[in-house]
C-alpha cells in the first residue's frame, strides 16, 4: 500500500529528469505518487509530514530489471560451467536445478531481490520456468518474497514442455504437459495479476525458449495472453545454436517462428535479441516488440552483442536485465547498466552511447517493455519509486558530472531506495531484513543443492 504521508525531498545534488528543460531542485511525494517537481530551490506550498534532506544525493527513477531467473542465485560461479557457452551450460545445470525445493527457491528469490533493491532497482521481472515435483507453487513463493521486500514485480509463469525425448534441450523430468502449464497460468493471472497504475504484482506468460517448449504451448500462451490482457515473454535469438535449432526443428529462423505462433506484437518482450538480420529488426520494430538487453550474461556466455540502436531506430523499445545469477553472476542493475554502456560503445561508438541513454534503458525503456506508463520516470503523477546514490566514496573523488559518474566511476549500491512512497532502503540497508542471517541460510541451501 502507498504511504499516506506527504514527503518533501530537498537539496539533492542532482535529479535525473532527461525530459525536463530545467533541472528540478526538489520533489513532493503524496500517497505514493510524485505530486510535484520543485525548481529554483522553491519549497512546497502546503505542509509536509516529512522533510528528507537529500544533500549530496543523486536521485534516479527506481531502476527496472526486465529479465532475471531468481533461483539461479544458488548456482553462481559453479566450476563445471564457468567456461561453457549456453547450450552445454544449460545441459550441465538442468539436473542441478531440477532438485530445487520450495525453501531453496524462497531463499534464492530473497537474495536476488535484496541484491536488486540495494542496487537501486524497484521493479523486477523474473522468468521462472522450473516446476519439478513438489514445486508447483513456485510463483506463489515468489509473490510472498515480493510482498516481504515491498518491491514491484512482473512474475512470469515460465514453462518447458519440449524434452530431450521430443528433440528439445531439457531432460524429460523437467518438462510439464501443456494442460498443466495453461491451467496454472490461468490460476496465477486470476489470483495475483493487478491492473492499472501503481500495481505491485503482475503476471505474464513466458514459455522458456524455442528449444524447450512446443509450438502448441507458444500459440496457446499467446491466445491466453490476448484473452486475459497480459504480456508475453521468452528468450529469443540469444545464440547461433538457437538459430540452428529453429532452422532444424521448425524450418524457419527465430523471428519467422515467433510470428508463426502469434508472438510478433507489442504485447511481447524478448530476452537477449542478439542474432537478428536487418529484415528481422525491421519487422520487430514495426510490431513494437520489446528487447531486453542483458550485456553481462551475453559477454559471460560469449553469445554476442544486442543491436540496440538498430532496434530502436526500427521502433523496438529497449530495456535492461541482469539475466540469471548463474550467467552474470550478480543481481545488480547499476553494474549491468555500466556494462551496457561499455559493450554498446564497442558496437556503436562512444558518442552514440551516453550514460543518459543507458540509464534511460534501465528506467523508462524497461517500463515500456513491461507495459507500464506509471513507473520509470520522475515526473508529476508517476509512482514514487526512487533510487538515491551518494558520490562521496573514494571511487568518485574528482568526478564532475554526477550522472556520468554513476556509470563511469561504478556506482553499485544505493544509499536510499523508495518504492511507492515508502523507504525500503535506508543508509544502504534494507529495512526489516536480517542480511547476515539470509546470507548464511542461502549459502547452506546453495551447498545442499549442488551436493544433491
């Protein structure tokens, strides 16, 4: 629920508002919404319940992570897959992940979301597609964690229905029937999906990838998403192996396959989106299909570089995602933004990829991918989701441009984070969370999962 009090945020070092001609010098928050921007050191016309002195702080819109696999925090930096590309990486990890338990998933989700929150992330999309025996309520478990930490989340009901026996990549014991997938998808939408501005929890449908689901579940998921008015998400065009799989299995390239199952639309956002040809980029742009750029994972697995500016020029929105914490191996969106800046400069040059552009991908761009118009910007009427960063650490000494310094000097941890008008991080600590205890329990669960 939003805060009922009015908060005056004063004296910030800088507020990131690229859409305004003049830089604001303060904010007023009321009932979880940004009531007004203040300029020229003006003060509110009416009394506020709280005055927050933001001296020395750079204020961003809360960052928005549009692709993650929370459960993978349990398999970070695991030696057998440290140097593997995607397909062998997956085949080695599938049997380990199949041992996931409800308690382990709860801990993994807590760690992923806590790490995101500390990096200034206020909204996270998770792609959970593993439902081994005993884990039928995986998304319900994640809902509990979202409510505990007070973040916003787009929880996607992932699925795998194409096992090795039928030509897919996952082992047979990790796949589900189409009937079970669709029944649970419908349940989750009806039980948890919030609509309209200021929603905290939303549900999307997310068959995992072309190499792990059947054509039928892709089409049926598209039909359900249209009928229920929810979004669609999947991995696409991440590697050349995936492209070769689609050509062999379906007789078509990835975007042709996407269109054939009813997914080429502005309801869809895709993770990775690396291996597109010019015609495919044009078609994705015309459809308004969103692309989540995951630079660290793409470098970690040597998958390639997303053609971000070509996609944007064609009309496809771009957002950022940290991807799973076994191919990153972190859940830090500021770190991700920094890597996006540098990786994309290798492709497009320094002048074309600015810190402001990349921070725009991590905020307003990511909001567009999730179909949200109420988050991702600091403006009147927007949700009061804010991330505040200090620039007084040694790494920032001598920095002159505060926005550029966040990425160029490597800001990785927010000092204060507000979600829906409520401070969820204060002085670099998550309110109400015993972090040392969480780490201890999570490390034990990670060791148990690997040991089997």
